[in-house]
C-alpha cells in the first residue's frame, strides 16, 4: 500500500503519541469513582492536529487526525473538604489516521481542607505504543488486528505515603468514548491482580502533588511557576512562564470561543524527570475564568513532531 503523506505523519506520531496522552480517607480507585463526578463539571472538546518538523521547520501538517476532551469539576464533600476532579482524553481517529488506533486518558481527584491538600488519586489508561522510530511506527498502520495491548496505572498520594499499581492487558481495539467503560472495567481487573508498590513519601522527599492539579493551580493563578509532582512513584519537575497573547485572543474571539472583552494568556512550560529530557508544551487560556480549560494545547514530544489540540466551538 502506498505510503502517503498522511501515513508518514501518523507513522511518526504512532511511536510517541500514545505514551503522552497520558503522564487519609479510605483508599478507593479514582477510576471507578469518576463517572459520578462528571455531571457538574465544565468540559471542552478538541480537534487534534499534527505537524512534522525538519530542523524545527514545519514540513507537513496533518489536520483532524484525532480528537480529545478536558473536564474540570469542583465540589464539596459531606465532611466539608473540597474535591477537584480533572480529566484529559485523547484518541486517534482511525478513519483519518491511516487506520491507526490510539486511545488514552488520565484522571485525577484531589481532596483539600483549609488550603492543605490531604490526598490525591490518579488513574490512567492508554494503548501501549512500543514503537521507537518512524520506521517501526509505520508497521502499526493499516493493521487489521482486532486486539491491542493497553497499559493502566493508578496511584494514591498523601503527605506520608504513595501507593502505585500498574498493569498491561489485552483488549479489543476500542477507541470511542462510548466503549470506554468496558476498557475501564478490564483495566480494573488487571490492576486488581497486580502488586501495589508502597513508598514513604516523607523519607523519599516526594510531594503530595499530581500533574493535572499542579497545572490547574497554575492556570487558575493559584500555583507557583516552578514546582514538582509525582507520577508512577517518581519525582518530576514542572516550570512555566505566562505572557499575554493579543493575536491569539483575536483569533479565538472570531471563532466565538471567548467574549469581546476577554483577554488571553499563553502558558509556556516544560516538565522533566531527574536525568531525563524536558518535554515542552504551550497552553492558551482565557484569563479570569474560574475553570480555565485550555483553548489550545501544543506540545512537542520529539524534535520532529508537534501535536496540537484546538478547542471546538
């Protein structure tokens, strides 16, 4: 089968996109609590685009090769603590992506009292993507496989302890939101059979923070520009810079995504693990919004690939 320009775009994406769609009370898995917490939240949906770069110059633009959504929900628990639930989902659209099936999401739930975070839960699920190069990723295209390997992870973090469990499982290649609950149930079974890793957070110097909540604090103006968080029992560093973007504001205003007097901020940041290579990203948000879900998400997981999620009207 001819290796088209769009196929080349998705061959490059296949090797890296899947792994990035992700990164005191009785412990219960956040994944199985999430559905009850989505009703009162604010949701934004996205179109996924991709660019192939050569020497930092875009040479190929693939538009509408996937989609995504973000959710932000705040509530008050019966004991007076505040709860915040965050979720990001991304997937490829096989009919527009050379048959490539990639799906993933990350969910986080935090509980806070008197501005002190008591605990955080997170749950992630994504298609396993073992490809390390465009040549290997090309083989993932146009496959007629009915099943695929998925990776699931779950964590519970407090000031004193960290519990993490991860697992891989084989399941039908489902990517639609309607079939997500079936994948989650299979992930639950796989995680239940896996061993939980426990760490002393104080002894290890690991903060009780998770990625989406650190990011949400920054977007809402309540978080530091440089901090740390924990994922999979490991410490990550997080740094951002904020600046106004009048040009982007005009563009989003023309699309009807922000009001006539709204102002826009561009968040430029990076995250990295000790000894690891930084991943850069950019977000555009409406300022003074109590739930500032990004209007655009852009990041570059590899030096030849840039992914963008554009908010839909």
